[in-house]
């Protein structure tokens, strides 16, 4: 028995619905619908957003395994930058005038000659990064940039509804302006009745939290999880600078050599950047400055510790950094929570966008085609695959401790929301037969029915209803032929 998601691409159904409407539409609207369809053929669009200087571009580079985006201590990312898969490095500056300036290679934060920053609409970059096989990564300017023109660009990106998922980059306890920005982005996004299924909060610069960043970051992440409960499906701590240095292989043989020499210094040489630069050593000062820029003071302390533990050479130290940075955790959260759900997330974005369009155009010559489109969109919204969004949201609420379920029922909900096959979704081995799956659904349906009847808290009853609907859809799928 296999999961229904494997049988047909929901995006394809949305695409054919939208394409069918094109013939009956006036040119301007047809254009708008076509661009929504085009979004469905694109890979999933993941925007990296947050405050200015939060470390967004550093995270983008870590995910790309390439230092493609410029980073700086000062406000740095001036326009929205789209990173897509391409065989060679290539970029396009799209100008507000409609003109396009192409460049070979990566822009590295530089503008083509003769172009001023305000003329640029956005930047599109193609590079051969494995991370881009399944998704488009969008780097954004800080939502709080002091330049209102720059700040507006990020807002416009979300308002255009061309984003399917978000990595929200934070450094500490989310501030009021961060919560407000994320709430506003999310209201523009296609979220499932307020669920956070398509948002991951990244707690970066964790190295600045203290001597033991992982313990501090984990504690903070747990605290964030409560505060961000309705806005992010998880909070992932990362040492962004180490992640970028490791993933983009920035540490050279020379750096590794100098680190080995620095390892002979006494502890007080690592207390501050100044102490490190002035400590008596044969390592040239500019090599020390380079290391500080590359991995920061914490990173140097970490790498010196690794050297003292016997790890040597750029390759081995890079491996240590990669493991210690938390990049793996971020990549697997992205894979499990976002990339594997690309079909439903993108289909859902497009359906929401189409519905909004049909409500905007409720009279005039396009009225008829629009109301047909609306009907079709609602029909697809009821597709059982999209119900998964509600099931995942319910499970996440329980996992975060917002709603308490008896252990056995929590296990049912976890299986329903995360199982890959119909059988797995009712707690059976993935290849269990249709009959076994059917009796399991019926038995579990009975248990949940009894539970729902006795539940007094509204939040618990809502979860029970979601699970019961999920089981009803599952039963339907099993009856339809088991797939
Ligand atoms: N110590 C430390 N520094 C970091 C980390 N991540 C980024 N930085 C530094 O913080 C500064 C800002 O990083 P960026 O990645 O440019 O931040 P951004 O959010 O893209 O900033 P804007 O584009 O200006 O909005 C740079 O100097 C980075 O080197 C980290 O994990 N630890
Ligand atoms: Mg940036």
C-alpha cells in the first residue's frame, strides 16, 4: 500500500485547472493566471528573512555550499536575490526599467558598471549547487532596513505571494518587531489556517551566546519554540559562521597551518580579538585577522581545541566545523519539513493565490471564468493530500506541548501526520496490506470517537476532529483501490 501523494502530483491538477480557465479570460488576467501557473513549474521557493545583520546571507551561503551572497557587518543585502540551479555560475540584474544586465560568474555583492542600486528591481543567480536541485533559495534585505526603499522590497516579495516556505533568521529571543514581521509575512503566505508548517525559525550566531553555545542555544531554542509556537514549525540552532566556512570550504591549508601554531598559545590569548592579534606568535597578524573574519573568536577557540585533540589539516578541521555547526540539523529540517512536502506546499500556495484572484475579480467580463476557477480551486482544496497540512499542524501543536493527548493517541497522530504510506499512517509497517490497514483505521476511528465525545477542552476536540477527518479520508483512499 503506498501513500496517495505518490500517485499524482497535486501541482499538476492545479496547473490544469488554471490552464483550462485561460481561454475565457481577458489578456491581463490570463497573464496573471499564467504567472501563477509558472510558479508551479518552478522548484519550491524558500525565502530567508529576518532583521538586518541577523546572518541571513551567511545562512544562504551555508545552504548553497558556496559563498555566493555578500555578507557584511553593515546593512548589506540591498535587493531580493533568487538563487536557482544552473550548470554554470551566471547572474541577471533585472532593472526597474524592465532592462536586464547579465553577468558571467557570481556578482559577489558588486553591481555591473554604470548601474546604481535604486535602479535594480531584483537579482537572479544560477549556480550548480546541490541545494538548489529541489528548491529556489531567496535571500532578502532586512525587514527593518533603515532605508525604506530597501525594506519595501522584502515586503513586496511576500505580498506577491511568490514564496512557498520561509526560513526566519533570529539571534536571540524574538523581539516584538520580529514577531510582527513574521506574522505579517505569514499572513501573505499561503498558510494552512494559521499553521506554521512552511516556516522554520533559525537561531543563528549561537556562538555569541556564551562559552558553551550549544547548551545556551538549545535552551533558547526551547524558549523560542513556545513563543513562536504558532509561527514556526521548529526552531533550529546554528553556528552560521562555522556552517558557512565549512560548507563553502573557506578554510585553506595556510589557515590550518596557522591554527596549529596558534594552538601553542596560552588560554588568555583567546579571550578577545585584540588579545589574539597581539599575542606573541610567529603567525602574521593579517593571517589572524583573516581567521577572525572567517570563523570568529569562538570558531578559533573551537578549532584550536580540535587541533589540540589531534585533528589537523584543512580537510579534517572543515569536517569538525561542519559537524559542530548544526548545518546538518538545518539541512535535514529543511528536507523533512519543507522539501519532501513541496508538492502540497506549492499546490496550496497556488490555490490560495488563485482564490484571492477570483475574489478580487468578482464582476465584469471575466466573472464567469473566475467563478468556475473558484469552484475548481475549492474542489482541489478539499483534496485529501491537503488535509495533511491540518494533521501536521495538529501534531506540531501537541509536540510543542500546547495540547496534551494521552500517549497512545499522540502516537496515532504522529503516525497519521508523518507516515509515508497508508499503512504507516495507521501505525502499521509500511508494506502492510490493505485489509490490515482498513481494520486498523476502523479500530482507531472508534477509539478517537470515544475520546472526542469525552473531551472537554476545545483545543483537544479540534485535534480529535482533524484526526477523525484524516481517518475518513484514509478510509476513502483505501476503498478506492488501496493506493
Ligand atoms: N559570530 C558570528 N557572526 C556571524 C554569524 N553569522 C553571520 N555573522 C556575521 O554577521 C554579519 C552579518 O551577516 P550577514 O549574513 O551579512 O547578515 P544579513 O542578515 O544577511 O544582513 P543584511 O543583508 O544586511 O540584512 C557578518 O559580518 C557575518 O560575518 C555567526 O553565526 N556568528
Ligand atoms: Mg544579507
